[in-house]
């Protein structure tokens, strides 16, 4: 039992849930399709932010928030939001909101849950890199480059964090594959930007891939 004046870890997610319902409810009731997606994304950020405070302050967060149900809930919500967004709004915004829903629960599961991913950490990182490149290309071709690039960067950072949680140091073979994949992603981003009429954004996306590739090439 908590001492008088000491914050209760379980209270933070409850506060976040109440605030998130208010934000999402207002957006869903009074907003257009894109506004609804943005409102839900903002609500999720608030909910996950307060939940993160509770997790940090909790001695064993897996007892209060079980990792596998959280992972499933995040995945189901991401699919639902992506489907709604693709049907009513912009593709890049739909994928961005889906990432907001799924990534935090995935990283939480990577820290506190038992492994359920059939791919090893290295292949998972490569798959995430391929997904990030696809999201960037989609954003460039649909005129939503900034949203696609921001989502892609978030996915790559999440993949790196997952790799760090689930795997040891990268082998030389895996490092080479990652570097080659990032170099290919850099070229894809640059040419996609030129083809979509957004060369500057394509160059920025390509530069991000090159920087990540350089990090893997010289890091451990």
C-alpha cells in the first residue's frame, strides 16, 4: 500500500484513459475524417504518455498491464484505424495513426513480454526497414511526404529499439545487410522524390537513411 503523499503508479493510466476518451470523443463527434484520425492519435499519445509514467514508477508493470493483451489490443486498434483512414482519409495519415497505436504496445511487449515474433531480431529490423522505405515512398507519391517520412523515421527508431531489447550485438553479416538495405532505401527515397516532384524531401529522406547506414557501418 502506498504511503501518504506517494503517487500511485496505477492511477496514471486511469487519468490518461479519462483524458484520452475526452479528446477522442470530441474529435469523433465534431470532426471530419482527418480530424477524427488526428484526434484519436492525440488521445493515444496522451494515454500512452500517462501509462508510461505509471510503468516507470511501477516495480512490476507486467502485473498491472499484461504485455500480450496490450500487444494484441494495439495491433487490432492499428488495423482498425488504418482501415478507416484508408477508406476515408489520406493513406499516409492512416498509416501514421496506425503506427501511433501499434508501436508503443510493441515496444512494451518487447521489454516485459515473452517472445512471440517468429522472426529473429535481425530479420525483424530488416523487415521494419523495408516497411519504412515503403511508407516513405507512398508519402512521396501521394503528396504527403512529410507525414510518410516522419512515420518512417519513427518505425526505424522503433525497430532499432526492438533489436536492442531482443538481440545482442549485430553480427558482421547482419550489419552488412542492414547497411546495404539502408543504402538501397536512400537511393529509393531520392529517386522517388524526384519522380513525385519533391526532390528536396526525397533528398532529406535519403540523407536520413545514409546517416543510419553510417551509424551501423561504424557502430557496434
